[in-house]
């Protein structure tokens, strides 16, 4: 938890990041948070669309639809002993408070997941894992991380099976646990709004 504000001079955009303690590599909520990340999604205020662009994600529909939001995305990073899960975004000058309110609303709403969202996010997470098998560099990097963290390799089919087995209630429980951890806030730009 904590708060950091870095004021800048001029009328540039404001950047906001809100995060909670996420999952470590060995945490039971690692896979549920991966799927929650795909429910939130994110991107820039302009997208050409197309498959896999996340245009049905919550951030795209509920945050990027505001013309003053330049970009927003879910942040999900796991480390050996902890993790970080949240949303970061950039808004037009003077819109910092509004962006914080939108982000908080999206994080709170993670405690209710629809079946359509669940299936779409599971498909995206599984697709990303399987797609990454096409790149030797990505496969070797992932295998190196697995050996360092777990001391063994975990086949992609096992991770895909874990994703497929997830239920909406398991994701909602992971979201509730996440929201009980200390909140961290970082703001860059016009920190007064």
C-alpha cells in the first residue's frame, strides 16, 4: 500500500495507477488473477478492432468509452514472494479524480462475474498461452522462469486445464481477497485533480 504523487508543470496528461497485492508465482490465486486480467483488459482510446483486441473487455466498454481517457489497462505482475494487480491509465489534464473513480469502480465490480465474461476471458487466457508456444524465445524464457520458480516444467496443457476448471465464484472470491489487501496509488502529472 501507499501513495505517491509526482506533480509536473504544464498542461500535460495525468497518469494514474491503482494496485493491490497480487499473486506470487506459488499463490493459489495466480491463475484466477490471470483470468480476471482478461476480464478487465485494456488498451488505447482508439483501436482498429479485430479478433483479440479486447473490445468486449470491461475497461474498453466502461473506461475507454470516455473521450477524455487516452489509455487504460489491467496490470498483473507476479514475483517470487508477492505480486501486483491493478489498473493504470492516462487521462486528459484535469480528469485525474474522474479516472481514479472509474478505476476504483472497475476493481470493485470484479466481485461479480457473468458467465459470458468468464468464458470469454478463459478463452483469451488459454489462447495467449497456446499462441506463445509458437515462439521459441517465449517458450525458453517461460521454461527458464518455471525452473527458477518451481524447480520443474509445467506443461501448457496443465495450465490450460486449470484455466478451464475455474468458476465465476472462484474468480469472485479471488477478487474479494485481492480488494482486502492494502491499496497503492501513484499519480503523475496534474496531481491536484
